[in-house]
C-alpha cells in the first residue's frame, strides 16, 4: 500500500513538473535551461547548447553535421548498418565522440 502511494505521489509530482515546464516553454521562458557542461546530460538534444546570455539555444555545428549525416544514411540503410559504420569510425556516443567527426 505504501509503495503504491509513493508511486502515485511521484507520478503526480513529475506530471506537475512537466506541465510547469511546458507552460514556460509556451511563453518563451527558457530561464530554467542551463548551458551544457562537458559530459553532463541535459534535457535537450545533444546537438544544441543553451546560451544563457541571450536566452536561446544554439547549434553545435560538428554535432549537427553528424545528425544530418545519420539522417542521410538512413535513407538507404538500416540502424544496424549505420551503427556498424559509426562504430568503425569510432563514433560510439554522440555526446562525447562526435567531436571526432568533422
């Protein structure tokens, strides 16, 4: 019974947080985002960084190139083949290895 209550309570709090964040996004309030630090996970795609000075997201060019390349490869090959090619090039993790791809 206690674990059920805790689960429902946590679910309600998470939903409340997501609703709050969505409302802020709809009002163009990005103040809750922070800049990406090396090797830290953030709640936005790895090819973006947040510039707190101008309160906007900006692209990380080398990572955008990687994403565009993957989408281009996906037109003619499957995920396993793409994975094989990227692994062969030692691009194992888009968050930290894509700097090897220029």
